[in-house]
């Protein structure tokens, strides 16, 4: 008799990949037919200045590539989750019921966070697309205004933090090599919101074909391994199902990209990631595991500070991956080196979790 837990974790990942491979061309044709690509290229930086260098690195107008490609990832996840649940109901037996990874104490919150991120991100992507227009585009990048997106993410963080404290009885954070620190209800919920907002900010990494998907694949692989080591098999299965969906997306996102991950993908992934980090009691390891996400976000913050305080740039252009492009690195070199660093950081994070 083979061990069922590894089978439960890995089989849904393969199914998710297959689902993604099947639906991606259909989604791609739909997006192209409806002209769901960005209306215009980047012309302004986040602080309102002319984005001459950034604009030169983008060619959205010459080669229009649809947004909303991230729907491949979250649709693959939900279809796979519902498929195994449906099979267990049609063929109720211990084997099929064991394969279901939808559970109240492990995967309800990550699935909800993914859904909220997918919906908010999809709305933003649609309002940015050529086929649509909106008065809610005060944000420099177009689409939903930054305050609206910030409010949506904050509300999710508040709800999830409340759920952890009230429903799961969690108010502590594990500090590596030290132990748990009890924050109390209010501080824990506020900390949860801060982490959720921090992961939300990592969307700045989505700007080069294959970059964000590859980095996120490493992060979810790491948390899948951590969850499995902790005996949280449903969470592990969820993480690897996400990995399968990302791999299907990357199959069509490798240059020349059929579509981009954009907000519906990055928000769905980043918000579910913040919940996973807390569920696995490994939120303090997130800066190590997701170091490329962290350093890319910090590069934008540091660039703004440098320009404000020192009246000059720290990087040629921010985010960091565009800085490397401006220095002459090809998009492929930037992407592959980010992938390499991402998987090394992810593995390092897993090792530290296991020994601390």
C-alpha cells in the first residue's frame, strides 16, 4: 500500500497543470479577440515624472499582449479543487475523499483570498484594457485607483486576521530560533494587515515575460514543502496546485508571451500567499523565501527616497529588473537569473524552517 499523502499533494498539481494547458489557448484567443491589452504605454513614473527610460523598455503598443493571463492560474486552481471534490461526491470512497484538499481549517482562507485577489485584479485589468474605459483611473498606471485597491486588500487582511484570531484562536507569531510571541488580538490583526499589504506591493515585479510567474513558482514550492513538513497536507496540496497552474501559465508566457499575468494573477497569488505564510506559522521566513519579491519592492521605495532626499536616482530605473535591463541585460537573462535566485532563496528558507 503506497503512502497517500504524497499522492494527494502531487497528483492535483499535475491535474492543475493539465487543466491550465487546456484552458490557456481558449483564454488567450478570448483576450485577443476582445483586445484586452493595455491602452497605452508607460509614460509617467510613480512620482509623476516622465518615464523616458521605462517607456523605452516596454513595447506594449508595438506588440500588444493581452492582460488577464493570470486567470489561467486561478481558474486552474479552482477547477482542480472542485474536480476532486466532485469526484469524491460521485464516487464516495476513502481513496477519493482523501484526495479532496478543500478544508475549513486549512484551505478555505487561501481560496477566498485568491478569489478576492482575482476579482479585484480582473476589474483593474479590464479598466486598463483598450476595450474599456473608466473614470476610476486616477492611479498613474490606470485602472482602479490606488486607494480603492489598497482598501480592498486591507479589508481582506482585516477579515483574515480576524478569522485567525476568533475562529482559529491564533494571536502569536513564530520568531526563528526564538519561539512564539503572543501579540494579542488587535496587534495580531494589524500585523496581518501589514503583511497582506506588503505582499500586495510585490506586484511591481510583473514586468518581464516569465519573471513574476517563475518567482512565484519558487515561493509556492517552498511553502508547499513547509506545509507538508508540518503535516498540513491540504495546504501543501493547495500550494502545489497553484504551482501546476503557474507552470501552465509559464508555458504560454515564455517569449513571445501569449498574455501577461497582470493584476488578476499577481493579486490572487500574493494575497493567498500572505494567508499561507500565517497558516504554516512561517510568516517571518517570507523575506528569505520571497527575497527577490522583497528586494524588487524595496528598489522602488529606495528610488523614491533617493530622488526626494538626494535629488538623484539610486538605480537607472526602478523596479530592479528594469534597472538590469537598462544596464544591457536581455529580458531572458533577467528572467532566468531571477528564477535561479528565487529557487535558491526558497530552498534556503525551507532549510532554515526545518532547523529552527
